[in-house]
């Protein structure tokens, strides 16, 4: 199995995982609240749980789109995974600050929050992401060894060159 195939399979699995979690938050927020291990954080806010469900649904959709069309969906996947990574950092910070115990972090958030965020981060850092390909393409085209002649003056703006020049007064 190639690394790209592994990335694609993991992307689909993560997308489905977050989609199911998001749909659970949206459909039955109180059930999610008591079973997801967050009840100790304070009283439930159904509206806020559904807001989070929407954010996770967007992250899931970006991952599923990325699995289907990596070049086109890379910016969306980067944004979705950024949310997941920041969410994981919130849990880590709450543990460091003493608002969560290390036991709770390991028991409830390691596999549900931290590992998926790290996997998502690994997926979007794919060396074949669009920006790397574009940068490589541009560097190759602008390289003095690429066979192109170097210009001493910058190219003219095509809009300016097509305008009529008015004589100076």
C-alpha cells in the first residue's frame, strides 16, 4: 500500500468519524453531552453543542472532499484540520492548566480528539499538496538553468501596453 493510498483511506475514515460525531451532536446534543465525557466541564448548553456539531460537520466535509479531490480541496481541508488541531490544543491546555486531569485526557480525549487531530495534520501536510506543486513549478520555470532566457527588465503589464499613450503637455 502506498503512502498516498494510506492517506486517502485515513482521510475518508476521519471524515466519516467526524461526520458521525457532528450528526450526533446535532441530532441528540444531551445524549452526546453525557456520553462523550464532557459532562464534568459544567452544565450543558444545547445551542453551543449544536454549534460545535456544525463546526465538526464542516471539518468532516472538508476531509471527505479532500479524499475525493486533493488538489481542489486542500485549502478547505487545511482550514478544517486547523480547527481540529486547535480544538486538541484547548484540551491539552486545559490539562496543563489543571482544568482537566491527565487521566481524563488519556481516557477520553486521546483517541477521540488528539490522535484524530494529529492524523489530520499529517494528512494535510502531504508533500503533494497544491502549494508545494505550484512552488516547485514556479521555481522550475524561473530557474536560470531551465533554458529560459533571463530578462533584465520586468514584463510590461498587458493592460498598460494596450492603452493609447497620451502626449505630455
